[in-house]
C-alpha cells in the first residue's frame, strides 16, 4: 500500500513546484522532503519529477498521481467542512472570493455585522479579478459581476449595478458639476484604464468617455483608487452605483450617462449546499442587499 504521508508530501511538492517551498509549507527540511519523494518513486517504480535548476516539473506519471491527490484533497476538504458544519454553531474557515472593487467598497465594511453574529467565523477573503475555480475548491463562495458558467454551482442573483459618474461636494463647490458630455471636457476624469481587468460595462463606459478628449485624466487600476480620488476632490470619477449608499454625500454628475447593467451573482458548489458557514454568509449578504434596496441611502 502507498504511504499516505508520502502522498501528502508529494502533493505539496507538486503543488509548490519546489522542494524548498514544499518544506516551508510542511515545516520539514528540504532533505526530509526529498527523501520522502525518492522513497515514493522507489515504491512506485517510476520517476515522478524532472529535476532542473529552476525547480521541478512533473513527469507524465507524476501528473497522473497529482490528479489523484488533488481529487483526494478536495474530497477531504469537503468532508472536513461537512463534519464541522454538522454542529449548529457556525465556526471555522470560509474562503470567499469577489472582485477588488465590490470587496473593498461594499463587502468589507459590512463584515463587522457578520462577525457580531458569528464571532468564531474565520474568513479568508480573496479580492481579485481572476475567476477562481469553486469546483476545485479554490474558494467556497464567490460573488461575481456575471453569471458563473460552471455547472454544478448553486447561484443566486443578488442585484444589478451600473457604473455612473460622481464628484465630491467640495469639488462641486469649486468646479461645478458637469451635466453634459460637452461640460465634462473641461474636467479631470478619474477611471480605470479600459485595458485593466474589470467588468466589461465599466471598461466600455471608460473608453467612451476617454475618447472625448477630456482635458486631464487620472487612471487607477481599482475602483477603490477611483473613490479615493473622488473623495480627495481630484475630479469626476466613474464608480459603481452602490456607492450612493456607501458614500451618500457624493453628487452624481452627467445624470444621463451610465453603463449597461451588470448582474451580481453569489455562487457556491453544490456539495456545500448543507454547509452552515456558507448558508450563514449567503443569508447575511442577501439581508444586506434587501436592506440596501429598502433604504438605499442608509445601508
């Protein structure tokens, strides 16, 4: 029989692509990791890695074994989550992924309420534009600006948002609030570069306005940066419309200009349907969205 501990060490090495990095993860010396990998290769009678100066590359046999250990790891993660969730008490780690903008501007400010309700919850929040693979357990729950394409995911549409233009009251007092595209040309536009990762509707709106030859621009690679620019009275910023509840003092510019609708979905794997942590987070987000709709200026 294959030694489970050797498989665990092999999986860490294959995942890290390096004996040193795997040793750091496993809290073992590089020599100890190397010995275990060699012992596994001898046991299987096959070479699992090609070794070179820049690291390790899996052989064909190594790829086959890594596929098996990845499946085992996912199954163990799911089983562990189900065991922990068999208790009524909501506790333990929940891996959540969403975009940098939605995460920093809408979700993070509300997490205090969630922790008040579930003080033993441990959240690993991954903010990035890359769509993580929920079925591969890169995250437990995702909030995304489009409907997930993967099968075997439970999904719920939370709301629709649009990108609009805003200024601070101080900027409005000093420079005025542009009401037309012609007036915008004499103001500084703050937006994400259309080539940076973002929702397509936001990129289309940014590209359209940048093409009108505004007098000056500030391009930032996140909506949080755009917001800070607007709050610092730098110019007219393109922001998601949920900022009207997060920063109700902002003044909308060009009221007839906005992006196409962007759907916001919450999704998680079918196998986590009975997870108490996932259900607790889902219900919390839905409650906050409903509160936002009832009291758009107070949520």
